[in-house]
C-alpha cells in the first residue's frame, strides 16, 4: 500500500486518534478527516489533512477509512446511518474499525461490507495515549485475512505488535481479553500503592522494586507515577473503560461464563463515575481510596 496510491480517511480525532492519524500523515499519505467536534481535528488540518463534514463525504473520497470512536452505538451510526460509511464507500475499499466495540456488531458490519464488496476489519488497540503517541500500539485484528494483509502497512505505521486473530469479531473478542486482564490488574496496582503509603513506605521506591519483577505491568509502570503526581487526566477515559467492561460482561453472559474480578472492577469504576470522574483516566481509581482517607 504505497502512500502515493492510497487516500486514507480517519474518523474520530480524540486522545488517541489524533496521534494515530498524525503518524499516517507523516508517512506521506493523503489523509482526510472527520470528527463530530471539528476543532479537535484542527491541528491535523493545519498539517495538511483534508476536512470532511460527514462520514459519507469521507467514504466517497477515500480508499481506506480508519475509525476510532467512542461507543458501539457511535460505530453503528457512522458505519450504517443514512450518511454512513458502508452506504457510500467505494467498491473495493477497506474500512478498519479500531474502536473497542461489540464482537457481534463487528460481525454484522463485516457481513454488510461483504455484500457491497467492501472489506471491513475490526482492529481494536491497546497501549493508551502513550502507545498512540509513540506508534507502539498493540493491534488485534479480525476479518478476512486477505483484507488484513492488504492494510497491514497502514497498521504498522500505528503499532508495533500487530496480530491477525481470525474472522470478523475476533479482534474485538481479543480486546475483551485485554480489558478483562487490565480490570483486575488496576485494582491490584491501586491497592498495592495504597498499602505502601499506609505502611509508611515511599511508594516511588516501592515501584522501583516491584515493577521489574513478577508484579510488573504496563499499568504499574505507566499509571502509578501519574497517580502519585496527582495526574488523573485521561490516557484512557473511565467512561470508555466502563463501556468496555460492559461489553465484556455481556459477551461473557452469552457464553454463560462468570467473571467475578471483572464484575468487581466494573462496580468500582461505576462508583468512581458516579462521583464525577468519568472523564478522568483509569488511574483515577486511586481516588476511591484517597476519598476514604478524608
């Protein structure tokens, strides 16, 4: 997929989407953008991206379109609405949804795309704002393998760990595994730091000791320093994490699978959202304990 031959669209210019689209722009692709809030795309427009007023306009102009949206209902609207991508996409185009969304919706969109000769892939990511900025995202892909191979050069611009997981929906199911692991890990990470503080230890020294051992994780190394600095701005929004956990719990229920750790984490994050922190980053879980100490 040579930059001179492909026009790439990007819908969803948020915390991560802006960096992801920027990397593609940096590689010489002609990049077209759409976002519900135009001002969020201004930086990319200033760098040469072309603005569109609707998903349909974006679809008509581009060979490949990447979406990085908020919720499954947003994905459904952008892909299948009256001004949606699928009704207006060129035959032979590729649509890549990198939103964390419903596996069932991913399968349905792939089927709708196939009817129109459009390749639709579900390719959710992990790595947060840091991974997006550094083009080091983990990308998990579901859909037709030939479509995956066709767009792999684009995915490699945004990520460093790209794995084809299987047919449509497989990428989203893999992302659910990722979120399930993070959910319980975030509880453990937060409790460990609160314990260190209550025991009279320097939590930064504790972090130095444990982050390279068996307890090591992305959350421990990257989010604990933010907790300790009082930085709760979003690398990944709490409201989106709650959405992801809800999708995972719904999917697990369909499988008749009990996930008690995930259920507990979801209840704690809902409590945090109810307290007004839904637009903060997932590291704000620390505030549940900080509030108890007041």
